[in-house]
């Protein structure tokens, strides 16, 4: 996290940080400080796949709105991310594409062909409860029981905008984010609906933007572009390089020094997933490359 902040610091760059309420925030505050960083005081207890992911992001957007600064870009990053371009190169990319919304939208979650993501919006999911979370529950029994019940209780669809699924990570323009904020404020029932949606961070923002005037500006829209999965890079996810190619895993590849040539050749701005220890040599290589070394 500290290395991510240091790699991106520069004039006109602000950081709004949410630390999981289950974690000790003091450790993060100790590692980074400065007037360009604002930690969110009203923290959320994060659970994998739960609405808590979206709630934390929205709270950060509200705090940024009250900062008294007009931001050109908002980039959603996690502590497992790292830039693969220098700050000046990232700034130049945004300047060259001032109206591009860097977000990946894969599919619409209505009609055919059906995918597993269709069930994310068709059934009730209680993944912000530890007991019912498939990755965090201390027992499989409650989750299995609830999943059985939810299959018998279809979830009423929110009819305001069609649901779309895509990648969690994005870099959106300030005008697009302002539209998202207004939409959320004007549609509290949209928030209520998503509290029972699985992995809503991959649906919540995408659905709003697809139904907005900003839809033609989406960088990767597989519905608009005929579902061409190979448009651009296979590992490109809305400005992020993420390698999902390894079989049999529910998480992306932990990047290491062997991935350096692919990252440098990529047109992406950021990458994930980095892990302390395994990714340290790669982070040092990227840092040297950004410095021109």
C-alpha cells in the first residue's frame, strides 16, 4: 500500500483511502502521511463479494466530493495494485483520451446466453454476513442452507436500468462519477436492491454507466463491439492488467518478475495482483523502469 502511494504521488494527485474496519488502520496511517491523503473515518467491515465493497467505494466518492476540488479522473485501486506507468505517462494517457471511461463491461445479465453471473442478480445473497459468505464462513452449513432457500425465492429485478457485469477496477472521468453520484442519490431503491446482489462491485457501476450518456465512451464494451473478447488485450480490464488465464483458480495470477515484459508491452496503466514477498522483485523492476532506469 505504501509503495503504491509513493509510486503515484505527484502534483494534482489526491488519495482517498478506505481501510477495512477489520484491519488496524493505524498501521496504514503510520506508513503514509501528507496533505494529499485522506483516510475515511466512517469505515466499513469488508466481506468478499458483499455490497460492503460498493458501500466503501461510495463513501470515498462522497468524501472526495466534499474535498472542494474538481477532479478530472477517479481511479479505483486496491492495496494489491501497482502502476505499470509513471505518473507523467498516466497523466498523458488521460490527457490523450479525455472522454474515455476506462471500464470493462462484459455482458448483460438478462436473456441468453445465461451465465453464472445471471444468478448474482436473480437470487438473494447475504455475503456481507460472515456465516453466509462462501469464502469467509466458519461453517459451510449456513451457506448451503441459504443457497438452497434462495434458489426457491427469486429476487425481484430492479427495473430502472438493465444489469450489466464487468471488471471491478476502473478509471472514470469526473463528469461520469458525478452522474453516478446523482443516480445513487436519486434512486435509493437501487442501493437496497444491490444489498442482496452477489459481487455487486462488478455490476453496480457498470449498470449505471451503460444506461447513461457516457455509455458510448466505455473503453471495453463487449455488447457494443459484438462480444469480441479479443478486442484489445486478453488481460486488459478497464485500464488494469489482470491475468485470469491460469486454469482452476477463482483469483487472478499473483504477478512476479517473469511478467515484467508483458506488463511493459501492455497498454494498461495499472496491474494486479501484487503480493508482498512474491511480487517484490517485480515492483522494484517497475519502479526502476518508471524512473527511466
